[in-house]
C-alpha cells in the first residue's frame, strides 16, 4: 500500500493503490502511522498511481498531514487530473501543499 524510500533527505511514500476510498483509507492511515516515526522531517506522498479518491481517502490524507505536523512537513505530488480536481473542489489543496511534477 505504501512504498517508502528516502531521497535527498526527504522520505517519499508512494501509494501503490489505483483508488483511495472508504475500504482502503483506514489501512493507509494505519500504515502511515506505523512508518512515521522513522520518516525524515520532510515527507512527500506520491499519488501517481491513484486514479480515484473519495471523501474517506481525502480524510485519510488529512489525518496523515495532521499526524506529521508540527514536527514534519508533508506535501503531495503526482496527482492525476481527476484526483487534483477533487482536491481543488474540496479546497484541500489549500490545506495540504501539492508539489507540481514528479518526485520519483
């Protein structure tokens, strides 16, 4: 569900799911919590493989963001147009920073 690696002093979590919905959101949050203690101060969640997201998926990512703060900075990258549109419509793009371009 999450592949983790470090590059340039940043921990990158790649979400390996095609969808992030109610059935998977709690698992993502739990896995993030498990991996968080060993993460760098800067965390990037790569959503490049996620084709769709629902409100539970958004909620899981907001939870990850809140878990990381204030000790760490968290941002998202590689959002496809559909996922990016959901973030924009819900205004979550104002809460969680979104990097343009590819991280990996």
